[in-house]
C-alpha cells in the first residue's frame, strides 16, 4: 500500500492523465533506491515511482529520469516506459506500466546485448544530441581520465567510514583495506602510465562531440522482456550527459545479470565507432574497464554505510539488513577475484 502522506499527490497525478477516481496501489519491486507502485483504476494501469532523497544524497533522480524518458519518447524511441506525468514537489513520477519479466543471467544472449546496444545508439543520434542540451549531466559524470579515477577514489574514501562493529563489518573493513585499496593504488599507477603511452591527456575533458547521452546504470538488471520477446529498458534516475567510457565500464561490471567479458570487444568497438576517433575511444574504454570493476566493488559495499542503509530502508529492504551485507560482501569478493584473474576484458 502507498503511504497516506503520498496518496493525495498520487491520486492527483493519476487524475491528471485521465484515470478514474479511487485508484488502487500495489507495491512492486523498484530496486534498492525508490518505491514503485502499480496503480490501477478503471481497467487502466500505470507505474508510480516515489524517489529517494536525503541530505547526504541529493541527486535529482526524478528530474534525470523524467527528462531522459521524455526526450527519447519525443524522438520516437519506445524501448523504455512512456513518461505520463510528474509532481516534482512530491517527488513522484508516473510512467507506462510495462508488462514483462526480469532477465535471469542464463537468459542473457548476444541478441540481448544487440538490443541494448541499439537502444544506446538510438539515444545518441545527431538529432537527440541537438535536442538534449537541457539534460543534466549524469550522476557521477566523468569527462577526463583524472575524473574517472577521482570518482572511484572518492567511493573508496567514503568506505573508510565503515564501522567494524559486527563480524561481517570487520570482514568488510579488512577486505577493503588489505585487498581493494592495495589493488587500487597499483591500478592508478598503471592507468597513468597507459594514459601517457596513448598520448592522452590526464586532466583535459573530452570534447562535447565525444560525449554521450547515457542511460546510466545501464544493464540487464534494468530490463524487462515482454511476452513478444521485446526488451524494454527501465530505471534512468542517474541518466544524462557522460563519457561513453563510463557507460561501457558500467555495462560490463553489472552484477545481477552480468554480460560475458567475451562480448566486450564487440560492444566497445561499436560504441567507439559511433563517436569521432574510434581507435582512441576503444583504447580509453579498455584502459578504464578495470577502474569500473573497482567502482562496482565499492558500490557492492555501500550497504555498510549509513546512507546506504537509509536508502534501502526507504525502498523497503529492512528486515534482511545483515543477510544483505553478507551477500554483498560475498559478491564483492567474487568480483575482486575475477578482476585479478586473466581474461579478455581485464
């Protein structure tokens, strides 16, 4: 059920798009950051999304998602839910309800990757770039090598606040200090060396024409397969302008429905060819991939931080807090072992 303080604004939003009075609200899975409801009235359905906000995490998730979705729908791209209405004061967004199933890792195929690639490329035509000037920059957008490294360094520094008050907290603190941070210091040095060898600038931002409109947090954990087999992509609360190197790095480090490393070269080259100087683009993507592996290890450990716990609590994931910490730590340890293993993507 929806909370009583949200109900009046939610009902007004539905009325705005013609829903009959007295809608029913059913809580559905909306990930770890927000509350999502299936709203039904008079045989019509919509997805109502209430966005998390906190003084320590002031990202405007609502504006990022609604602006991105509106831009793409205005250009005829329908591989995402249609935006219907918005109440910024109440932090509510109303979207088309997509009837579909989440993908299991075993269902991820090369054709799935092709669908994701086509969605990204469709969002980055010259017409979209011309009309997308009003989009915000993506959450944690990076436009220089230095910025990519600094973003991950900040995440690791925040994790130093981790309290070792329970056995799992102590294990996470030791893992962070003795494994992740040691590896990170060596990786920073290697990236600096490679940047120089490739003739790239460490500090300079990439040119505007090299930037992309990024769905952000892009991967098959944020996709639904309709009964027709069509993939629809969801959850764009971090979307905006960004470096395509970050999109590629994130795409190949998602945890829930991982993309095989064997497809990295195909995907990365297709993205690289969509922007000026494909050869240098690909070299940057390849160089920064392990940087994003470390970033996602840090993200997996966010539940150990106070604000991470508050965000999960808002989304409804409270009772299993300790079990979730243990699960997230185990995932981070597996990802770290894979990062250190030889493979085509690392």
